[in-house]
């Protein structure tokens, strides 16, 4: 029997995904009889994990396969760029199971398909994609949410899939119409947490269907967000070789690069991306800053870039 005929088909990252588990975060494919690019299937992975995990409690690698074990949630396998298997732990919440399917597992699958995943959010400004990257707590999703409130469409949150066209021009591929925001971010943006689905601790799923861009958009700029002890916001234009380690650092799950044998590919792809985009570091005070100030700084930089490129 064709697996696509008995599974729900979704769309994300430019891929059709046939899944054994409901993925309400994703857009449903209108043609439920179509062949899928990726299959997500429930399976018993206990024996496979016990054979391969070695000394690592969380990850295992074997001939291009990536395995992940999250205590209390489940065991996952990603292989061939087209198949994710999962074995949920007894009593595991489906929300938690999906979190890793659409996070770390999807990041590994994108690597296997030679799509570069960055860790952050991306929005569309004046027809171009702009990525916000940074360490945990830097404010990537909060900043993207602020742009959404101003009418700028969302392309992706958490995992930014970048592909190169035939001319090596980087494009951001849309993910799915949802953000994940902490309670602190909701408070800063004046949003009520009781309206949204809790994911874990005080983080919530925020649907953004009406403000979601469904088409790939050329990547024009990358903003690295960082905290500073200074009182004022600082914007610095990054140039030259400084940008390569920055891009690697903000690659999604960068430890996968070496384990999947993708060092050369990651380097050449990064060079192609940086040859075409502007990169900035936006340092903001750890406390007392306003999100409006960050938005204004970014829009000014985008406008200045446009003037230079058209000049």
C-alpha cells in the first residue's frame, strides 16, 4: 500500500511530509494522494538505540543516520534525508514528541538534504528575507513577533532553511505558520498567554497563519542579536572573515556538521551565502531596552543597504 494513502500529508520547508502523527503546526497539503518527499513513521527504536548509542546518552551516528534519545519523550532516527522514525516514551506528551520531530530531527533531515539550517527566525521586508540569529535568550523570536505586528510576514521561526539556486543565490524556504514565545516575550509584546497552547515550562505556540509567507524569498541580510552590559543599542556591520565563524556558530545544531561529513559542503555554502548577503551584529542592553528600538535599527539598516545596492 502507498504510505501516502494512509498518512496525513503536510507541507513545510518546501517538502511534502507524510506523517503517522498529527502535526497541527504544519500546513496540510491540499492533494492528500500526492507522493511525499519525507515520511514520519512510528516505530520501535529501542533495540536500534541500544546497539548504536555507545557512550553518548543523547546522540548516535551510523552511516549517515542520526539518532536522538530524549528521556521521557522518545527515541528518534533520521536517515536518507527522507525518513524520520520515532518511538515515543510511555506517557510522553504529543506536544513534546512533536517539538523534537520539528526541531532537532528536522534540522538533521535538512542537513541530509543539503539545505543549510540556521538557528533563528526570518521575516520578509520589502520583498527580501532577513534572518535574526543569536544564542538562546537573545530575543530572536520576540523580534520577529514585533515585525509581524507591524505587518511584515513570517517565513520561519527556530529553524531557518537556506538553499542556493543555480546561480548560488541564497533563498529562505518557508517553514510553517507558528512561533514559539516565552511568557516574558508575550508580556513585552502585550499578548495574553491564556490564548495560546503551552509547549513546555512557560513557552507557548503562537499561530501566525494570516501573516505567513508561503513562497521562498531571497535572503538579503542576517542580524546577529547579542546582549551587552552597555546602556545603548549598538549596530555593527560585519565584514570579511569574521562572518564565517559567526554563521557556523548560528547554524542549527552545528555539531551535526562534522558527524554527517558535511564540513566542506557547509564551508562552501556559507561562503556563497556571505558573498550575497549583508551581516550585522545588533547588541542590545540586557535590561531596559525597547523592542521598538531594535526594529527601528534594523529597518534603518535595510533602507541603507537598499540605497547602496541601487546606487
